[in-house]
C-alpha cells in the first residue's frame, strides 16, 4: 500500500510530462546549436539535455554565454516551435489523469516554458482548458519555478505545502526545491539521474500513476 501524498494542487510541467513534445523540441533545439554554434550533434544533444526544462533562451545563453549568435538561434527556435507546437499530441493518459484529479477535488495547474499565449491557445484548441485551474506559461521575468509557484500561492491562496509539482526533467526537480514536493516521471532521465541530483522522493513511469500517489488534503 503506497502512502498517499496529501495535497490540494498538482502542478504539471508541459513538454515531456503532459505532451509528447520532447523529441520534436530536442530535434530543433539540437539543430539550432549545431547551426549557429558549430558544435557536433553529440555535443549539442548533451548541452540540450543538461538544461532541459528551462526556456530555450536560457538553455542557449547558459551553454554559449555572450555568443553573438544567441539571439538569432533563440528567435529561429521559437519560430519553429510555434509553427509545430499545435501538432504535438498529449500523452494518451493525460486527459484522463487530469479529469480523475479534478474528480478527487484536487486543483490542476500547468507550468510551462512555452510562451503564455501559445500554451493557452494549445489547450483552447483541444477544448480542455477548463480542466485546469490555471495555465502558466513563460514570459521574461515570469517562468517555471519560483515565479509560477509564488503566483499560484498568492493568486489562488494555496500554501506551498499543499502543492505537488510533477515533471520529467532534472531542472524541474531542481526548481521545486524550497517550494513544494516533487514527483519525477522517468523517461528522458532515469531514476538514477534523478537520484544523482538528490531526489529521494517518488518516481513514476506513466502519468496515470500519479493518481495512485495523491489524496485531497
């Protein structure tokens, strides 16, 4: 019998957690690094994965600080992403998992590194935006992590101790620290990868497993 995590809100990362979009994003992210910074595919892939979970703007500037082509690479990536983001499918158990959490009385939020208007439009096109109490995207100065958690705390009157963040990247785990509990989804990163970063909490293989771990509280 798994001890349940009592919470009032589950906050989901988007890319690689709710939507099967990471293969697409990694492909164009790696291509931009190879094109503008002259690195090999192997090197670009390692650089991309080491910063996955952050806005691409941050990924590029962390990997290639002060490089004159940073802004050009970021602009082209974002254009390619917007051109194709609406083609990226939710995982098959995403909608049913969110509906089950709603039925349990748990609020559900999205916390994404995708631009705010784009992520809102994504769920609007699917006709399921009403399943989420809040859909939070990226804009400069307002991003996944502290900004989003603080916004949920103040705007929706939820204590950090009542929040649970679910994500698929090591950066997702790092950004939950000091704010709320975290469940990692194993996929791009292994259980050993999460443990190497200090995560001793829960890990799941599929999104639908989340409902087995939580209870309204």
